[in-house]
């Protein structure tokens, strides 16, 4: 079948050897491969730049893959050179392990390909760089073919690529690299069955899956926290995979040997895809990270001054390249130039755990069902205190939500938690079916919108209300501070208990919250579940009602102060609940502002709170002079802080001031 010719944007292999290289023998002679130690050192250095900027980073995951990635690229590039072709004319390389994409940036910078250099790595995760937290096609098309970040989503896309190879009869070989944590996801499990199944029917091109099995996820060991994945991997053979076991995934020649073998087998017989079951060690190269339960998932160093010792350990005490020393010096100077943080706020997450603990102590049957992010969502404190009321289903958000539905039917009050992006995407059908089953839960969905600045577009939930707010019996809230979280999560648990006990159809309450620090209170009085809060009112000409949701309430406070200094009056409201509009509350305030209204949210404008509020008010007969501020149909990208993304998407305090002036000018 003829396909549409899409212009290729991927960079070809370089004609030169990597800057930091080790010799590697392959079936076709010797090549210079990327030195895995250099990959780990470069990961540490680029991470430190990002950490000093304020971004979280990953070390353990990419370190686990250094030898496998080095061998894979060396082999693929070698063959391309031998055939006088570009590597992408012969292969696809799909990385499902998005948090390890920085290892690939390091590798490509080492090869000085795809426009990368050591200097470019210094911008990792910053707003100005294409090197986003996870791999993103729209930011780095020379280096990324399929975007990643949500675990287990790139694997089934690679299945489609291999089916396309067969349909077009090009028969390029597809490689996909998958983590054991990602193999817990439903999307991944479907593909693990479908790939050999379809291949058996002759519908796939040559396919090689490399599984990095280190029994470690983000928050700890997989088997200790959730359940062993060993039986799942044992089923691969039965499913139809040709399984090659690699015990020593940190031995570069052993990696090259098994990858060559897999490539040859897959090409010889595309009806039998090959899975390399590689035993990796997360955080390899550093004793402390290898031994830590999380494998050093995040970046373990606090100060650039620790880097010489860290990199020496990676090089087992041998002298490392001097160019790293000058980079370290730069980092130390950068660190010294930074003042001490004056941030005095706190995480909204604190209020979440306080509410859950209070509810459980009151005797409510709270059960936490988590999927590997409780440390980030605030639920971890509850889990520490109530381990018997805490379940970990692994990295499986759909399963988490449906498990909660079952618990709810038996009279428990389940609390599920994850990042907003995974809760609303992977949780969408399970939430719908939970409502249809009259089973309810409390959702703690954090890192909402651009609050997950550093992780990049794949992690930035900008459709959370649009995706969940119209499901019957679901109430969606945007939390602004820990005090609000503490009050409302507790009230939601109480309301659910009351609804269950009286045989009423219970509501699910989904709480969307940020990641950064916020004031512990914005001064709202008497928090009541389902009611908007009046935050401030200033007198002045052309008074305008400003409704700023959740994480953006602080931007509202800033804008109101500035408008007050210009003599413009404002009323500032935190909507709190997003999909249930109390028309009389807003109508009363709009009388004072002669219908002037500006809304602000970290959500797509389409399907967002602003649209819902305006619709409710207009259909109730109110006339408005209105501006709704939200994201205008674009994806985000990485940035060190949410503020940079709020500014670039026109949803910060300055945009709010401009929007207010616009509304004031309307006749
Ligand atoms: C769908 C989805 N859920 C949650 C996360 C957050 N997350 C990032 S890495 C990670 C776990 C890492 O474990 P694993 O996938 O086994 O990788 P490794 O430990 O080998 O680095 C999690 C839960 C995510 N990226 N995608």
C-alpha cells in the first residue's frame, strides 16, 4: 500500500564517533559506542542545571538504561553506515520510558547529533529548550519520533508503527524500550498481548521489545509495595514472544550481543516478535541510589558541590573527563549566585492528608487506593498512619479508579490519587462506569495544569474539567490552598458517608490541586463544599468581578492589588467547585460590577470553567461584559516554574489586568 510521504524531521546518525566513547565489538567489527559512564555523568550535570533552576529531575531511571541505550544506538548507527543509509530508513526507536529521555538527550549530545551539544544540555527542562522533561515531538522533532511521559502509552503506538511497516512492506525493524513499572499499565498489557498475536497472523513488521526489569518504581520496590511482576513476565512466552533473558544489563558487550541476536531473529521471522527481558539496576553507578528503595528516582544531590564525588563514583574512582570539571565550576558559581529562597508558602497536599487523617480518626472507613504517586499528591502521610487502610495497585490508574468503585459498593470511602493528567485520561471510562454503578470516590488529582511545569506537556492536565465535569454524579473542584483542602476533603468524606448510609446516589468528588507552594490560606471564611468563596472586595471605579480558579487564585490576588492602586475596584472569588454554578451567588456580585466579569483558569478555554460560568449566567438571563482567560488550544512545554507558562499562555496576573481593562472598555 502506498503511504503519504511525510517529511522526515529526525536527525540522521553522525559520521563521527561519540566525544566520550568506549570500543565495542559487534558482529560487523568494532565500533566506538557512547561511554555509559559519560551518559550518567551528563545526566547528573544537566539535572543539576535544572535543579538549580527549580525543576525536579530523574537520575535512577535513565541510569538503569545507559548500557542498553548505548549498545542499541551503536548497533543501529553502525548498520546504517554500512548500508549507506540513514538509521531511520532501517529502524524505529521508540522510548516508552519518558522519565529516562534525558539519558537519550545525553547520548545524542555525546554524538553531537540532532543539534545537541554539551552546552544545549545545560538548558534541560527550561522554557527556552526543546529538551523537555519527557520526549516531545513538538519541541524536539529532530530527536523524538513518538512523544512519551505517561508510562505505557508509547508501546501501543509502536505496535501501530510495526503494523504500518508490514502494510507498507517497508519492513523496518521497530525497537521499543519499556520499564517494568509501565508494564503494569493496562495500555501496556493490551499491547503485550496484541503484538505477538497480530505478528502471529503476519500483520506486523519485525519487532523487538526491550524490557527494563529492576523491580523498582517511583516510590519503592514494585513487589514490596504492590505485587510482583515476575509472573507477568513469565507469561510473555505463552503470549507468543520469543524471550531473550539478559541477566547483565550493565555489561555493554552483553547488551550489544543480545540486541544483535534479537534484531536478527525479528528480521528473520517477523511473525515472532522478540522481547529482551533485561535485568537492570535502577540508579546504577551510585551505591546509594542502587540501594535506595526508589533507586534514586529523582535527582539525589542538593548541591553542585557534591558533583565531583558523585561523578568520581560513576567512574569508579578513575579520572573523569576534565570538561566535566569546568561544567561543575559553572554550576557551583550559578548556585552561589542564587539567593536563598524566600518562599514561605506550603503545599496544598498538606491539607489533603490532614483531612484524610481527621476523617479516618473520626471513624469514617477511608481507604487509600494509590498508583505510585502518593508522595506527590499528599496521600502518603495518611498511608503511613493507616497502612491497613492503604492499597497500592501499582502503576495502573484505570485499575485504581475501578478498584475504588468496588470498595465504594461495599460501604468504604475510597480515596484515589495520582497526577491530574493520568487521573482524568486513564480514569475517564472507569469514572464513568463508577458513576453508572452508583459507586463513588474521592479523587486527589495533583500537579494540575501548568503546575507540573518541569515535566512538560504530556504531564500538564489542561482538559481536566472538560474530561470529567460532565460525568453524572461527579463534582469537580479546583483547590487553592491547604486550608481549603483540609476543610473540603473532610466534608466530601462526610457527605459521601451520609449519602451511602441513606441509600442515596453518592457523588464522586474530584479535587484538582497544584504542585508548588501556595499561601496556607487566601482568607476565605467558612469553607462549604460546593460553594464559591469571596476572597476580597476593593472599592473603586468600574468595579469588576474576577473569578480565578485553583492554582491561579494567587494571580488574581496580585492583579486585584495592582488594579486597586490604579483606583479600579474588584471583587475576587475562588470558585472552588467548577461544574456546579450557584447562579444567585454570582448574580448578586455582578449587580455590583454592572455585569463586568473576568475568569481565569489553568485549563483549555474550550470546555473550561469560564465557559460553564458564562453559560449558566446567560441562560439565567444575566447580561455580561465578559472575558474568559484560559489556554487557547495549545500544548504546553517544560519550564522551571508554572509562572513562566502562565505568562506565555496569557493566564497570569498581567493578562488578568489586561482582560479587566478590556471588559471595562466594553459598552
Ligand atoms: C501513566 C503514568 N502514571 C504515573 C507516572 C509517574 N511516574 C513516572 S516514573 C514512574 C515509575 C517509574 O518506575 P518504572 O516505570 O518501573 O521505571 P524505572 O523504575 O525503571 O525508572 C511513575 C509512577 C507516569 N509517568 N505515567
